[in-house]
C-alpha cells in the first residue's frame, strides 16, 4: 500500500504541485478544477488515457480549466480511493478513463451526488444526473477499418480477431468491420472470429488466443487483419507483424505502442478523445451539463505505403459516416 501511495503522489505532483493537499481554491465557485484518474495502463498508453489528458491540458492552456491534475492507478483496487481524492480536494469534475473504471465511477457518482463525473468509454443505461458517459461509435470505427482492409487486400480475403461478442462494443467493432469491407467491395471474403469460448479470467488479456487466431486467419489466405480487444488484440497484431501481413489496430495507436512488433500496423481506428474532452470542458464551464456525449471517429496517420487514393477514399467515407449519409446498419446490441 505504501508503494501505491507514493506512486500516486508523484503522478499528481508531476502535473500540479498543489494537488496532493486539498487546495482551498478548488472549493471556490469561480475556480474550475478537473482531475483525471486513469486505468492501470498509465498516462502514456498511446490511447484514451493519453488523449484524455491532452484534451485537459489544452483546455487548461486555453483558460477553460483553472487547475488540472491526474492520478495513474496502479491497481484496480485503488480506483475508488483515487476518485475520492479529487472529491475531497474540491475538484468540480472527475474524469475517469477506460472501461475498467466504469463500476468504480458509477458507485462514486452515487456516493458523491454534488460532484460531476465523466466516464471515458463508459456507457451507462441508468442516466445518473451527475455522470456523463462518453462513448464512441465502435460500429463506425470497425466500418472504417473494414473499408480500408477491402482496399488493401490482394487476396480478396480479410479477417478480424476480436474479443467476445458478448461485449456489445466488441461486437459492434467487428460486425462494423464486416459491413465496411462488404460496403467497399461485395466480392471480398470476410472472416470474423470472436473469443467466445475463452475463459472470463483472460478477458482482454488473452494474447495467446489473439496470436493463434491471427495465424488461423493467415492460413485461410487472409492478407489484412483487424484486431480489437485490448491485450487479446495485441497477440493478433504481433502474429501479423511476424509474417509481414498488413494489420489495422483499434482503441489506441497500436503501431507506436507495440514498436517493432507493430511494424505491420498501417493505422489504428479510434475515437477523437482529445477534441471531445475539450468540447465537454467548455460546456461544463458554461454550466451546461449533458446527459451523454458521443465522440467522433478518427484514425492514426496511415503508413506511407498506403496510397493517396486510398486515404482520400477513407476520408470521404469518414465524412459520410459523420454526416449520417452512410449508415453501418449495425444495431446497438447483438441480436
């Protein structure tokens, strides 16, 4: 426990030297303070933690937020304690990033009704008045990945390795992938494999399954692989990299996160987290509290081997999705 406290202390002091002791300024009505609690993947996760903090930093630089600070969670058991730290310090808004923090955030919202909580990538069907769920359209991200795969494939065969279809977001990602590939080229064969029979204890961390599933896809002539589902997806991306099969990541910048092992990742599809956070901060500072926020879709800059024509087609497709001119036709829940 002592180690966790020291780590959290330094995580806060790196961003705000006054944050480790309750600041009286944050209790003043005219001082707007926002704290971030990350999941256990640290602030530099090449994904939602990093991008959420980037949005808060920009909001602070723009003068929208008066004080910001963050706590990097070391253990899931610390989630509630880390959230409570900011509540006790008088912070107006507590942002938590990652689906793993959802339960702790919802319980904290019930426990502290006078505080505002934002859950990044955390859906909520109960509409708590002090909780703002921020989600991203996974079906559109998968659709974009599928459309790209259909343009990159030479074998006319693409595939996806995905966490269990029992999780709605995973199902939307990968059925979106299937729909996007067929939308772009109806002659393309699409394989989508879910980890539906795996142990629940390995949820999002079954890199062995991901690796073996990618090998199975490659054996079936797949030459572009999409992978979604945390560490499970990482295994598939590693397998693709070993045999130089083009791959598309999700949820974070997988090429940067994996380094050499992600050498085959041409791009990753993800939510525009930073800009979504900035929009929310402006609304909250102005006293406008929204019930939910659906962020927009983006992608990591493509590998230089992807042609300009393909990039232009993907940008056109993305614009159509944003305007509602193109529909994925993927329902919110698995039928």
